[in-house]
C-alpha cells in the first residue's frame, strides 16, 4: 500500500512538472511572437539552417543551461555545470573568470559555445550564496524567427527576447541579498528596481550605469588623454550619468552610488560631488559615508584605452588612478554639472 501511494505521488509530481514545462514554453513562445510582430528585423536571417549547428545548441540547452536555471542558488552547485570545469565533453570552452565587485561581492562568468548559439552565465555572489543569475542566449547571424522555429520549444525556463537573435533570463534571490547586507553591513544593492513614474530614458541610463553585468572602463572625464591630443571616446556609463544629471534625476544618481557596478558607482559619486560643489544638491550624510568607503576601496577597475596611466604596471583602483592622474598634472577643469 505504501509503495502504491509513493507511485501515485510520483506520477502526480511528474504530471505537475510536465504541465509547468509546457506553460513556460507556451509563455516564452507568445513573448517571442509579440517581439517578432513588433520588430521587422527579427523576421530575417540566414535562409540556410545547418541542422548540426542547431543540434549542438539544443544539446547544450538540454544538458546544461536548462539545469543551471533551476539550480539552488549556491555557487558550488553552479560550478558543477559551468564551463571550465571537468565532466562535460562539450564544455572545453574558456572560463570567463571571476571579477571582484568590491564590498565582498564577486561576479563569476562562464560561457558555452555551440553551433549558432553562445550561452553566457553571469552570477553575482557573496561567498557561496548567489544573489542574482543572468543567462544570455545569443544566436549568431540568426533572429527571433529562427529561435521560434528551432530553439524555443527546448527552453524550460522563462526567457525574454531583448535584442534580435538574443534571449535573456534574470533571477534575483532577495533572501541572499538581505543575508549579505545583514552580515557585512554594506548597503550595496543588486536589484536596481525603479519606480513607474520615471521615463524610459531615465530607466535605460540608470540601468546602464548600475547593472553589475555591464563592464565600464573608467573615463576620467576631467583629464586630457592621449587620443590624438584630444579626448577619447566616452564610456557609455559616463554618458549615462551625465544624461541623468541633465534630466535633474539626482535621486537616481544618488541611488547609483550604492550599486554593485564598480565604475558606475564612481561615476555617480563624482557627479554628486560636482553637483554639490556648484550648489545644486546636498549629499546626505549616509551617502557621504559610503562615498568615502568607495574612495578608499582597493577594488580593481579598468581604465579607458587612451588613459596616460596605462604606462604604470599593476592593477588600478579608483584611489591609485586618481593619485597617478593628479601626479601627471593632467587635470582639465570642467564645470558641466
């Protein structure tokens, strides 16, 4: 009798899982169809489809990506599937490595390469606890129509089309974020939610500035550089904070100081200090305290390709970048706040 009950429970559970899988596939397909309907470019791609390429992509999705999306939010669990680790014959792909985001947070990124598909897994974590997961599925030379006809029915987790030929899955683990904040005392946040009353332009600029999966190369802005004697092409994070300032979105700039993007929060603090200097805002005491922590941190950052300090060896942190630039006496005063 006990065995019979277990069998019935197992059949019921399998039925629920299958119903859930079908519901997710149906939802993904509807979102994809809507994207195709509203984006003309998404209807066109390579006419010839290589079945071996498609088969390779589906194999990676079934054997790794679907499983990763459903894992317990522990780095040790993700490590069993991510490329660069032993045990998967089709995963000799380069491991993209780990980045120190500062304030005890790290970002681990890995990639799978198939036929048409490249699959990127980005994880923000505090020790073994994962705070956010971002999975990007990108299909080279293809489009959403190709994905609908060849790929989507194999994906068993919710995805959203966000560019032609690309899908994305993002999941936040707020319990782990609260644990991180409670244990470290740092007010850094990952989930950069914004209110409904801000414009789409503000939302795009804010998320470009704060997204920890977006890598910025520090554009020092107030310093002349070696780009043909002029100023190098500006980093889009710097452009985003300038755009928010022009829109007088000072509250979003202050919120960006507490983001997990190492360079984005530097842009935000510099803009806030510039705005305060010319009397447009008053920075709160709590924000000032965190700004000082950012200035003293040794989190490595990248600098723009034409920065004169590239002749120095070793890693760059915000503190030593400013010191080296000041020592070169390259300051170019700007009052554009």
